[in-house]
C-alpha cells in the first residue's frame, strides 16, 4: 500500500525574504523617486506652504493617467499606502508635546475643540443634504476640521473610502486651505485682531500645518508662533477623532467592522514620549523628516492608483461641500476667538 504524498512545505521565512523584497522593490522604488522629486521641487521653489505631499499625489496621478504604472509595482504600492502611511502618522506624534496645549491655554483649547467638533458634524450633515457619499463627506470633514491631508489619510483607515475619494478630499482641503492662507492676512486689520488672537484664528481654522504657518508668519513672528502652536494643538485631536469614529463604526449593527486604528495609539505614544523626554534637536529633525518622507511616499503611491476618469465622475457636489465646510470652519473659529 503506497503512502499518501506529503503536502509541500512552505520554505522557511528567511528563504522567502529575498523573494518578498524583489516583489516590493519596483513599486517602492517608483514611489520613493516620486516622493523625493516632490520634496526637492518644493525646496527649490522656496514656497514653504507648498505641500510636497500634494505634489507627490499629483505626480502619481500624472504617471498613472499619462504613461501608466507597471503591474510589477502593485505590491510596493500597497505597502506604501498602508504600512508606510501608518508609520508616518505615528512619527507625526514626535512633532507635538503636551506643552503645546499649555501654551494655547484653556480658552484657546476650548475654541479649537469646539471648532473641530462642530465643523466635523456640520460637514457630515451638509454632505447628507447635498447627496455626497458618506465616506467622501467624512474625509472632507476630517481634512477641514483637523489637519488637511494627514487627517484625510488617517480617517480613511476607518472610513474606507476609494482612492478617488481620498484624492478629491485632499484636493478640497488644499484649494480652500490655500485660499485661507492668502486671504486671512488681509482680514486681520479690518477685523481688529491682535497678533495672538489672529494666530489662534488661523490655527483653529486653516487646513494644513504649512498653510497655517504661512498665514500666521505673514503678519510677523508673534502671529506665526501663535498660529503654529494652535495648529499643533488641533493636530493632537486627530487621535481621539479617529478612535471615536472607529468605535462608532464597530457599534453599527450589520456594518463591516473597521480595523482597529492601532497606529493612532502609536501617534499618542510618540507625543507622550516627546513630552516626557527632551529629544536632541538632531533627533527631532530626523524624525520629522522621516515622517514627511513616509507620508509623501504614501501619497505618491495613492496617486499611482487614481484614474482621472473616475475622479471626474465624482461631480461638483463634493466641491460645494468643501466650500461650505471651509466657510463654516473659518466663520465659527473667528466668532469664538472674538468671543474670547
């Protein structure tokens, strides 16, 4: 009687690593080149508020729609859009300390938290009224309420929007955040805002960190410092927002359970460590640069997955939603600052 054939055994993990690395190399090499090119272009331009992440996204979209992305790049793109993205968000925590919150003060923190929460709720409700897809509305709400592209990408781990949704949301927060950066310095005088109050308004309402810094420093160092600190305090609220959204999704009957956003806990742990231990300036700079490279690489990968024909099909309603959200966050933050 013959013996049954044994099932083929899997090769040892160490033997599989070279094959895995070879599979990842084309995609990672491609998006790393796009990311580094975007960062170099931003530095050569001398425009501090020009986001390398947005440049990398646009470069990826152009490559996908004009020349095509080789099929061999798929594994590397997937790794960049998930693992590298989440690691980059964790490292963002090293930009923050609990001292940032103390500098803003209790009234300022209350204004920032109220602006964030009410903007998110308003944008979601306006999205339903306009007939915008729930996932896209959630991404626009997060990018407007918290911190632009980083918030869009972090919340998408729970919202599970399409790549086109992410791209559209990032486009919205980029356009309207840039408008804020250009318009707010012109409004400070007519509104009678002193430098600290103007900085708080900017930090509580402008979308991206770079845009907030640009709008703040346009009126001097005091306004710029106030805007940057207020904006970083607002970024710290990204973690509770993502964790709350994940908990709500898990509580929905019959809804697909989103993955636990463990990377957000890493973000909190990084901020806590940065508060407890004074890192050398060189280490802080290296961590900030690494986070920027990882997030820019992730967005380059996302751009390589975006089909412009599908993006155009989204229509004008989400753009109207982005405009409404921008007007709401700007007006509400101003009213709260004036009330304080």
